[in-house]
C-alpha cells in the first residue's frame, strides 16, 4: 500500500486469493476510539443480538444498515477503506452494512463455513460484486478464534447454503472435500489491520475459549450498479460518501 492506496500487486493478490490483508490500516489511536465505542457507545449497545453456534455458545454481534453519524460511520466512509474497495471492485460502491462482532473471552461462539454471498443472495442481490472489510479491534489469534479462509475459494462461485446446526452454512456435504482442495489460512491480525475479502470467499472461525476478547468491526459494500431484487431493501443504492481521513479521531 502506498499513500493509503492498494498496490497493483495487492489487487492482484485479492483477485487470485479472494482476500488481501492490510496491516495497520487504522492507527492505535483510531482503534482505541472504536474500542471505547464498543464498550460505551449507544449503537453497539442498542443493536447487539446473539446467534448461538452448534454448541450453544453465543456469537454476539451488532449490525446496522445506515451510516449514521458516529465513529462507525467515520470508519465506513474513511477514504482508506472506500477508495480501496472501489479499486478492488473497479466500480462505484454503496455502503451495505456495518457490524461489530463481539467474540468475547471464554464465550464467543463459532461461525460455520460460509460465503457472505450465501446470505446476501437470499436478500436479492443480483451479482457477487460485494465485499467486506474486516478490521481487528483486538489481536486476532488462533487461540481466540481468528478468521480462517480457504484461499482462492471465491472462484467456486456461490455454493448452496443450508442450516448447519443453528446457523446458515455452506453445503455440509460438499465442505469436507472442498477443504482438501484449497489452502486453509488462519488469518491472524494485529489491532487496526484490515482484511478485504470477496463475498464468495469461504470462511469460518472457532469459538473463543481464550482469556482474550476478539472483537472486530466489519464494513460491507455493494457495487452501486448491483441491484437488489424484491421489495425488502436492506441498503440504499446511493454512492458511499467519502469522509475526511482523520474523521475517526474527531470522536476521541
Ligand atoms: C467471525 O467474526 O469470526 C465471522 C465473521 C464473518 O463471518 O464475517
Ligand atoms: Mn461472513
């Protein structure tokens, strides 16, 4: 990354692997503002809900579809994010949703293998021209259940998703074989690092049985020209605003 813009090599990496990891996209000061907002802010407190995994452990998350006017909106409209998502998708984008994943120490539940587009297709999105930017707020390690991905699996296209345990997951009859066909990468991350990943990349994560929280903020975007069918609109199809680069720190 040079001047906060992904290099050609990094974009090629995304195209080939379905993801690219950018260390230190956000500074320690910016991460501190976000952590404070997780712990004391109203949006996360109001929007948090729990999804039990197969063992009953709760994967708690707060999700919203409007940008609003707070630190989360500042991060979601940060040029370091928005411009790079535009570069990866090679087209104008719309904000889709933001979510804070609260994978807390000793309790945070697992996520089954899935593609995000496995969920989003069912919301009516026509093309897989969508992606997520996963920002680590705490260090994400193997011990506290970091994200695992199958490198290159976005090339599979969208798989059928069914109920797996208590969650929606990628076809459990196919997954064991698919797991042998791709390299499984445990994406360990330092706080402030960001993983840009394709909506058809298969990913999973183990429960957090450690003494350390593994909280993250995920920003999801849709290509502006990617229509959503049906009458239940989950996102506004307007260009994502681009804010000031230092906007997060204004909420310090
Ligand atoms: C996780 O936080 O481990 C899962 C996130 C996701 O599925 O996007
Ligand atoms: Mn996901």
